[in-house]
C-alpha cells in the first residue's frame, strides 16, 4: 500500500494535547493528564478497565444498577462473571460467515490442514482459520456485551501466547484455541492450564509435540515454569534442587521448595515426554489433530520435580500431577495475582493488594470460578477505585475503545484487518512466548503515539473502508455551538468533561479558529467535527485509563 491517508496524517493536521499544539511531523509529547482534570465517574473506570470502554448507553445503564457505586459494581460483576447469562446475539450476528468458528478441533484439522490443496492455495486455506479467529476476537472486543470475559480472554492470550507462524499446522487450529481461552477465562486456573497444555497449538508452538525420551525438548517445560505458573521471580538458577529453601506452615506440601531451578525444568521435560498430537495416520498416534499420549516416547524412569518424587514406570498421569503441583504452588498464586493486578489496576500494583489476591487465588484453587473470584477481589479494592490514570491503553485496547466510543461499524473482511498489525499489536502476532507487554513504557514512545493519532483521524474521518463512523448521526441536531459540541463529544468519548485548556483547543477547532459564540452550519459541522473528535481521542485523558 502507498503512503497517503492510510499511513500518514494529512499534511498540516494538528495534534492537540492539553496546553500543546504539535505538528504531525514533530516529536509528540508523552501523555500526561492535565492536573486540573477531575477523574471520571466510577462507572467509567469500571467500563474502561474491566471492559474496553463505554458505548452508547453503557454508563447510564451502569448508573441505573443501584443508588451507589458499591451496589452498582456488585450487580455489574454478578452479570459479567456469568457471561452466559448475557444475551450476545447482536455480536454473534456479526460473526456469521466466518466458517471456521465453533468447529471441533478434528473438523478444523480435517478441513483446513489435511484438506488444504497442494499448490498456490494451500497457504490461503491453512491460514483462513487464523484470519477469521483474529477478526472474530477483535469483533467481540468491540461489540460483545460480555466485556469482562473478553478482557480476561485477552489477558490469557498474552499469558499463554502462541504464534501461528511457528508451525504450519497451528493456523488451522487457532479458532479452537481462542475459544478454549474464552471458555475458561473466568474459571479454574488448573483447568485452564490443562486445556492449554493439551492443546495442539501450544504443543506445536513450544515443541512439546516432538519431545521424546530419545530427544527431549525443554521449551514448553521452561515456559511452563517461567511464564505460565511460578514466574521468573521464583527462579533460583542453576543451584541443586536440595539447596532451595522449603516452604513451611499449614497448607504446604512436605518438602515443597520456595522456587525452582534448572534441574526442575529438566525433570519436568522428562515428565512431559510423549505428550504428542495425533498427526500421523501411519503411526499408532492416529490422525485427528487432538492430544494423544505416546507411551513409547515417554521417559519411564524416576524423576523429582519441586521436591516431589515421581516413581518409575509412570505414564500420562505424571504430566497431570506436574500441572497439579505447579497450579497449587504459592509462587503461581503470587505470579498470577501480580499479573492480574497489573492488567486491571496499575503497572506497579501495591504489594498488599497482590498478596491479598494471591490468598484468594489459593483459597479458591478448587473452585470452578477461581479466576473470577480473584478478579472480583481486585475490582472491589480501594486500589482499583483510586486507579484512574495508572494504566496506559495499549494499541489494541485504545483502538477498541475508540471504535466503541464512536459507534464505528467494523466492516473488515478476515484478510483486510491490517490496522492492528500497523498499530503494533495485532492479535496472535507476538512471536516470543511472553506475550505483548503490559507496561506503559513499552507503548508510549513517539512512534507509537503518532500512529495512534493517525488512527484517531482515520476512524473519525472515514479514511479506511474497513471502519465507518457516522459522527453526524451521533450528534444531537440541536447542537451547533462549538463549546456545546465539544462537551457532548467529551462526555461520549471520555465519560466526563475535558480540562479547560483541552476544551478550548477542541472548541476552537470546531469554530475554525473563529468566534466560539457563532453556531456552525451543516457544512461546517461535517467538515470540522472529525478533526475535533480526533483531538479528543488524542488527549492523555483518553490514552490513560
């Protein structure tokens, strides 16, 4: 694609920040909220942090849930933590025609991998499910009423990251993997961990499908410890297992160490040998694309992991026991509590909040809604209520929030959704296993901000055929004064008024730098409103949440 409006701001377009006017080709300032800005109502925080931002009458509906914020939050959580009770037919209707969605794993394997023709079309057929899964996931983020489920599904996409480029079989199976994460996003962590560990997308991505007693591969076992469960903070290096201090106190298994060492990873690798995919019709494994345990590839000798002895001649149950150990370890509770608090509250969440969330995680480890209980604990905390402005919207969340605020019609076909990749955070496009970073520093550089501002102008001005916004239809016909129009769109986009200085910048753009007391004609409104609304999307008050 060429330059022009798909890739750069129109020449001369101004990027407005409180107290600042910057040319599009200048180095944009880092977003810092105006000190005079009053944080938005609690409902905006809930809908922006536990969802992807308010749309339409969402804020009014939240406020109607009760007489005070506590009651409203409890009733909102009660609905969102049971997503199956929320009617989502309108969103699902947008997914019609995406043929790969909802298919069992065996069907995806047969139709899109085994059924892919040789020649030029093979790549297109194999990758169709991944393109459809990406579009479906983004569509749900923008339109689903099950907002909390989608936020947590996104969290687990990063936590259990896979990339379809790793193996040509993964792209055909990605819709099933994404739906697995969604199904268990608010459920029990051990259950989710097991579903992921057995899924062929993960088995291929981290090479466990080819790990055998004759050729063990530690990739999955290492990330299982370092990323999926205990976390790198509990890594004790190359020490001997016997030198790691032991946990003491009620509830801890005898001989359970505080952390893990390389030998634990190596021994876990042996435990997981023989975890394969049924991908060979000429072998006993068969051919259906699902998980299969191959006893001939399994290391049958004794092992020790996290102080626990695995007797010789074990089988598939060894892997299940390993997952049990890891899911129940207090290091896992702390690691996941910290990541969830960082995602939902702040880049550097309070230690006491993380410890409290870890205690909830541990106490609920057998509960079917374990993850949901931890999320509810965090949402009810004082730290959450005080946290506006402590998170920076990553490109994916910022794009979603903008489309929701504007009421944008997403019209992209599966092979035409290029904007998220251009923004730097396409779905299932992070190659390392650690997932997209969740820290402000990773996304607040000048290059990222310039592209966000380009996107703001594009979605308000309908530069891209894949996204269409009707700002005129969302503007009451009685509003024609610049300050009134500014206030209307600030409330719609931010849920609260702009700071005085930013309000003046937007109003002057609407007035064409003329008299703020002169009403706009229909032509003037049509011409100036896109830029003015884009300015609101460019403010720190929108980038921060």
